[in-house]
């Protein structure tokens, strides 16, 4: 599995998780699954013309099938922060909620920049568009027509 409860310690303490969820590990598992799904949604391209502008096409399946030290540390921490947000929604302690919300907002802002190509993680696995869609002609913005970055 890409992420497990015990690894959330870099974003919140285990006792906090247990208090908020009342020891229900199903809630934690659901929060992790929701976080993975949410982060995947930012990394997955779509068929809009804007996605054919030369930005990286990430291999989302490869990114989230990685385990242990082969996972990208930045994406892993962002995913943990998003999982923390899904858990903290149950919490009624304002201080914890506000901190979770602020960190979640920063994570989503960064993911949005990554999706738009404002920031890039060139070490993430990428899809070779020439292999996956060989019959497609590259969309061109002048000389910026590229589908895979090397």
C-alpha cells in the first residue's frame, strides 16, 4: 500500500489520530484512500487543450504503486497532509482544525501549481505520449510543442 496509518506521524501524532477517530482504523483507512484519490486527481491529465501545452504527463499508477523509499518524498508528504485534513474534519478542537486547514490549503495550492505546470517534479514517472497516443499530432504553441520531457 502506498501509505499506512503509522506513517502519518510526520503530520500528526498517533494519539491525536486515535482521539479524533476514537480508535476506528476504518476512518483512517478511508481518509488515506480519499487523500490518495484527491492527490491523484491533481496529477492526472485530461483531454482539455490546455493539457497539450508541453507540461509533464505523470504516470499516476507508477507514482502511487511505489512503496517504501521508492516513493517521491514530496508527493508522499502532500498526501499525508491531505489525509490529515480528511481526519481532522472530525475534530472539534479549533486549534487543530485551523492548523490542518492551513496546511491542507497550502498542499492543494502546490498541487494546483504542479497540475498547471507552474512547478514540476521531473523525477516523477511520466507517460510517454508518443507511445500511448502515437496517432495524435502534437498541439503547438510555437516551438513549445512537446509531450515528454527528458
